[in-house]
C-alpha cells in the first residue's frame, strides 16, 4: 500500500513553481511539504495535424529530467521530481481527457501544457475546475484568455499563461509587409476555432490594427478545420486583388489552400500564415527547396548547440517560438 502523501496544491501555487524551466525557482519548495515526490504533468500535441509543435518535446524533456535527476533540495530535504508527459493528439477533447487523467489518476501537483489553444485551453479548464496549478505557453494570450471566456476583472485562480500576444504578431507581420511594394490589400484565412476567432476578431484581432496601418483586410468568414475546398476564399481574394494572404491555419488546411490557389491562378506576393508555416516538413511538402539560413548558437546547461536555422539536434529539427511565428 502506498501511503505517500502529496504536496498541498495551494502550497505549490504559493511556492512559485510556475517557472518550471528555471531550476533556481524550482528549488523554492515549501518547508512543510511532506511528499518525497513532486509530480509534474505535461501535455502537448505529439501526433495529429499540430504534431510539429511537439517535435522537440522529447529532446527538451530529456534535458529537464537530466537537470532534475538528483531531485530538488529544500529545508534539508530532497524531493524526487517525476514528469509524466501525455499526447493531446492535436485534439481539444483528447487534451481535456489526458489532463483529467493526470489530475485525477496520476495525482500531479502541477500541470504544464503547450502549443495552440487546442491544447492549452482544455488543459487549463480541467486544472481550474480541479484546483490544480497549471502553467501554459506557446499560444497568444488572446485566444487563451478570451477563448476560455476569461473576464479581465476576475482572471483565473489556478491557471497561468505566459506568451506574447496578437499585438506582437501583427507588429511582426506589418514590418515584413512594409518591406515590399504591394497594394495593401490582404486576404484573411481564419478557421472556426479559438485561434481563428481571436485572429479575426473585429475588435481584438487583426482587423483594427491592419486598418490603422493602411491595409484593407478581406475576411470571407470562418471555415471549418480540415476543409477540402477553399474555392470561395480564393475567388474572394482574386476579386479583391489581394497581394497579401494572412491567417492562422493548421498544416493540412494550408497545404489544401496553397495547392488550390496554384490551380486557380492565384499568386499573392506575400503569404504570412501562423501555425502551418512554422515547420520545415510542411515547407518541404509544398515543394520549397532550400531557405536562407543563419547560424544559431544555443546553450542548455552546458550543452553547446551550433546549428542552422533549419538545423538538427539528435537527428530532429528544433522548433523555436518567435514573435512572428504564429
């Protein structure tokens, strides 16, 4: 029989364990904690259309586990750290299911999740309901907060999020677009999900910011995920004379759109798409050969990695969130 008691979840929140990536912060554990094991649940898309976001997870988790292999010391005690990782399968329903398993079955003290509101939001909702500390990232704050029907006057009690917002995406996109001569007519591709609704929101999304910058956005409306026909959107963009196409699409949807755009003679000068164009595998599938690269030097706990932007670590490409990535 296992009579091991767990750390109070309320105490864990107060201890400041949100900065899971910083070992120095992780060491700040409550002296009254009685469990000898701290369980951390992790959820991200490892399979499905959003699997690109989880490509580097195995590598990163291996490094974190190595860093924490000797446990965490606090108040003269050493606490073992166990990380339990689960795949959301790029599905909101599955993300909620595995979060529930981690909370109710594995009894995690803290849960972390990453990569698009398809994963961050349902995991956070489960944590909030069950009063478990939760930290999420890699999703602009607008689709996270407003996608969960958050109230700015109240916020949330158990769930925390850190990442940049759509204002940063917009600033990056505008800086890129301003470098090339265009007619400033933009076609918007926004799916009917938390990301698409946030990006296309007439008050909080791209529309007001683009208008202020002198760009005219043509939004033909929300489309369903895994759409097989973008003819109506392409026709609308052609009719408007769009030189630019932007939006937020999963890789399969962008591949379908791009193929059909070529078939229908639509060739925009600029295409900036969140999600889909982050990953080399998608770019390569579209027939794009080599892209310009630059050297990146990264250091992780004594491990030096010098590589190209599309370089590899242990045979796998590394994904890095940037202000213009989504």
